[in-house]
């Protein structure tokens, strides 16, 4: 079996998750990792048993053995790095967003148009959970009738306190939106995947509940931590009404300040006859709602799943699969697509494409505009 040789840029939290998934893939070999933080790189080299490391991205890009590069860097670096990867003739698998704005992601689409042999994918991993794929199959096969209502949330508590700090709090690193761009795009991608239709109109309200936060500052001599106040100009919370192109009406809200919510992405689709509900914190099951008979839980069981979803599951029933498995599904599917000689211009992949993520950038900016103007915003064809 031919195996792709993989390079990865950015060995923070999400980069380490990619490393674990890559090593599960039978059709790939982790060849090299790059990061500009040499101290972190050396530590991760030891912890993860990395054989080849670079502290210079250009040296990695020049490595002739590498077929695919994963971009696991902060948002503000994505445009330039993804551009370089594509123009170096490497396939690219990027964390979202593929670029910090719709204007920037449009530039990447132009560059991909000039390099049609490059396959570009994005880590919207929630769509690749086996029960999301099962939900998608049930909805699109007509099991619940025509979708009427699509609603849910993505709630976290990791920025609950004013002393919680991450680079995503700063617009210069994360972009103009925070909660919507960071987690709302995951919800929108999952909903659009399940329903099989895009969101075309939005009406939104965004709130910054902690306008002043405290950033930790470490004294280099004593090691003491003090805090400095700084202004926040991105949203902690957002509520969005949405219309889908197939006529369904939607509503979702996102928060990074909801106590006890660790990674709660939940999605309900109400159809003409039945409804389906999925919650990422209980990823191994669906809830099905009925009018004329008892409601039910549908547990992941390979013996019961339809053929369309079997490729997304690995363990016997009763052995829960979740977030890590969805990341693996996403990456493995991306590699398989490349090895089968497919192209995103002529073959439809199940992983998210740069084109889809450009549309999510447009949706995010429409949500920002709607919150600012207090009006419905419709996305027109480009």
C-alpha cells in the first residue's frame, strides 16, 4: 500500500491531536513536524517520539519527501502558510478558518484554481462523527420527512473567568469574531452537512459580557504572575436566526462563558413526521422523537448501522467513539481521497473543503453585520 508522507506545522494542543490521528492512519506516515518555538519543539519531540523536526517552515516546505502538510497554527497565520503550502506543490489539511476573513479565503480559492492538482481540506471534524453521518443519512433519505426546523447550540465554559486567557481573545490573532468564528462555524458546518443545504440568511445578536479581562504577565526574574487589564472587542456569546436554502428555519446560539458546558455542540432537526437530536458530549447516540409512538435512543452499533455510515465506525457496540475518532475519520478520509486520485474540483468529498470554509467565513461576516445593523442579511451568490 502506498503511504503518504505527512508534515505538520504547529505542535500545540490541536497539533498533538493531529499527530495522534495521523499515527492511526494505515495510509500515511508522520514524516516531520515544524514549529518556531524551539523549546516547545524539543519537548514535544521527546514526548511524542518525533523523528524529524524543523524550526523553519520554509525548510519543511522544501522537503521533497513530504506529500501533505497540516496547518495547525493560530488563525492569523493561515492565509500565508496555506498559500505557501499550495504553491510548494503540497496537499494541505488546515485547521479552520482557512484564512482570517472572507477576502483572504477568496484569495486562497484563486490560488487553488491555479493549482488544480492540490487537494485542500479542513478539520471540521464534527461532521465526521459516525452518528452525525447516520443522522445525515436518515434526514436525507426522508426518514423524518422534509426538514422544517434546525436548531441547537455550541456551549463552552473555558473563558468563564476574566483571568482566563488565550490568544483567541485578541482580535489581531483570531480575527473580528471569536465565539461565532471559533465554535459557531463548527455548528453551522455540522447543520449544513446533516440537512444537505446551506444557510442563506441570518439575523444575529452578539454580546461581550466581559469587556475587560486580565492577561497574565510573568516576572522573568521572580517567576511571579501578575495581571494587566485589557479591552475585549469580540463576542463571548451569540444568538443567530438562520434560513436554509431548502426552506428550513434555524436557530443556534454559541457561548464560551457557560459554566459546566465543556464541549456541548448539540443539533436537532425537526421534520414533517419525526425529529432527530445529537449532542457531542454524548456522541455515541441519537435521540429520535415521534408523534404516534414512543421516543427512542439509537445507540451506535455497527450491526445496526446502514452501509453508508459503516466507514465511520471501528469499535463494537458499547465501546464509545467520540471526538478523537471524528478527527481520525476526517484525516483518514482526506488521505484516501488523495490516494484514489480524486480532485475536489470534480469529486465531492465528505471532509470540508476550502470552498465550504470560505462560505463559512462569509456567513460569519454576515452575522457580524447583522448584529451591528439589527437586520436580516442574505448571502448573495458570488
